[in-house]
C-alpha cells in the first residue's frame, strides 16, 4: 500500500511541476521564411492573392491530393474561405480565410484548425521588389497555444517543423513562377 501511495505522490508532483513550468513558458510562436523569385512583383502578388493557388505550391496541400475542399466567396478578395477535410492526420480538417489584402504588398489570413486539434493561427504572404524582375516573398505564420498545452512548445521545435514546410512551399512557388 505504501508503494502505491508513493507512486501516486510522485506522479502528482511530476504533473504539478509540468503545470507550473507551463505557467511560465511561452505561449506564442512566430515563424517566417523568404525566397527571391525571378518575376515581377505585380505578377507574383497577383498569383499569391488567389488562395486557390496555394494548392499548387503549399506542402500541406500536396500531402493529400484527395482531400475534400470547399470554397466560399470570391477568390482574391477579403472574406474568401478555403476549407479542407482530409483523412491524413498531418493535414486534418480546417479552413483558411483571407482577412486583409494590402494591394501589391501583403495578404493576411486566418487559419482555423478543426481536426486533429482545434486552434487558430495567423499567416501572411508579403512581396517586395528587389529589382524590376526580382521579388522577395515572405511567408509567415503566428500562433498561440493555450495553457497548459503551451508546454508542448518546450518539446517541439516549431521553428524547424513549420519553417521547413514554409520553405518547401516557397521553393515550390519559385519553381512554378520561374517556368
């Protein structure tokens, strides 16, 4: 009986320590990648502002070519929503909405994850001219994890995990737009 009591106490102390650490751990993360594309800023921006075009370069869209998709609104305008549903747990279910467009410069999105976990993130794509036919594209992602799930940020390298996927998407975009 004493052994069981000690096991329960040890488990309770470990859980308490984890919960205390989570209180003081970061709850937000932000990741950005960039690439330079040999194409005009206007052409790159006009391609990027159409959310459906992300299916052509996003690593996440390519993980399940058979996922169900639904679109609401007029693509390339604020309020357009692209929803997806996949049996692939890495893709899951969710939707992305264009929430702001700064013409010729930036597209802001809200991403709402529904499965395998619920969450929200903000993402953006920006374009800047390097020269007449060179454009730098930045793809960024920002999110928060609620307490106590934020403890996962100590154990997961979001910078590498999400950053690598953004980088792959940008490389795919460069290949596509430089053809």
